[in-house]
């Protein structure tokens, strides 16, 4: 399986499990926590997050202390398909 796809699924499952929808968000630096060290240190994480943001699966909320992300409730069917 593609490394980037594994990372995308991990991020979506993590946010889905913690119910990070719309107004409940987390810092973008918290997303790789829980991945193996080899995946955590790869540059594929940033690419995977960029792809999820461009596909509007993740919503971005810029703050004074960094970028926060949450799941897009308008894409719930796609998110549930990826989460399972």
C-alpha cells in the first residue's frame, strides 16, 4: 500500500475517533503522533495533509499559535469510507 495513503487513513481515523468535526480542532503538529518513527520522520506527512486540505476533507483554521485542522462535516461519507 502507498505510504501516503497509509498516513491519510491514520490521520482521518485519529480525527474521526476523537470527533474532531468543524469547531473542534487540533494542532497540525499533533497529527503524526502515534505513527511509527519511520513514517513520522518522513516528508510524506506534509504532502498527505496538503492533499487532505486540498480535497476539503480537512478544514484549516489559522491561529496566532499555528495551524489547526478538523474534519469537514460536508464530506462525511468520504471520511467514513476512509476511516473503515
